[in-house]
């Protein structure tokens, strides 16, 4: 029978004045009268019937389980791509911009002190990159907005009176003999 140390049966400290658990784990003899020294004597005090064999250690999961994990991981990856499909083009452009501006950023950071490199340099570089990329789009939007009135007037005239035939359409000869002309022949 194995005896467990409780508050009634405290182990004595070893001669080196270390805690009893340290002495027990290190293999030194403890103050327990049933123990004749260390771990090996503790194991010997166990009854024969209570000893069990060490469990068998497998090197890895069997192949069906491993295959199931791979299939599950691939399925999760594909579902993630399906969910993010609307953002993939945007992410692709972000990667392209990040790769192309990296040399500029490494030069940009050298103009800042060590303390300001962590916050101010990335903040200003991001703002300037955004302005450089969005300014042409803003100018295009302003121009389209200015021409919008003329486009709306032209669409209203076309709706009311129809579109006039272009001048070059009159010069196109009618299709003769091939049946592929612009104007179909009328039956005579």
C-alpha cells in the first residue's frame, strides 16, 4: 500500500535543508520509514497487481484520420476563398502596391528618427500613397461630373427625336449578290 503524505505525516527535510519533495524527486532518501531511498524504492512499494504496462505510443494518426484532416483543411481553405472572392482582386492590388512601393518606403524611413519610425513614417507614407493613387481618380470624377450635363441633354434629345443616321451610313452601298449587305433587298 502506498502512503500519501498529508499534513499529519510531513516528510523531514534533508540534510541540505531542501524541501522534502525536492529530496524525493532527486532520488535522495526521505524521512518516510517505508522508503529506503528515492523513487526506485517508492515504485517497489506498489503491489504487483496495480502495476500496468506503459501505453503503446503511436507515431502518428492512422492514414484515414490523416486523410480526413487534410480533406477538412482543404475544404476550409476553399470555403475561405469562396467567402473572400469579392475581396481577392482588392487584395491582389494591395499586394502589388505594397511590393512596388517597398523600395520607396525603405528610403522614406531613413529620414525619420528612431522614435518616429514606428508611427509617423508609416502614417505619412500611407497618406501620401493614398493621395497619389486617388488624386487622378478624383480629377476624372470631376471632369465626368462637369460633362454630365451635356451628356444628359444629348440623351434627352435622342429620346425625343431619335438618333440621326451617321453621315457615313449613306455612303455604304446596299448588299448585292451576297445577302450580307447593310440594307436588305425588298422583294420585287
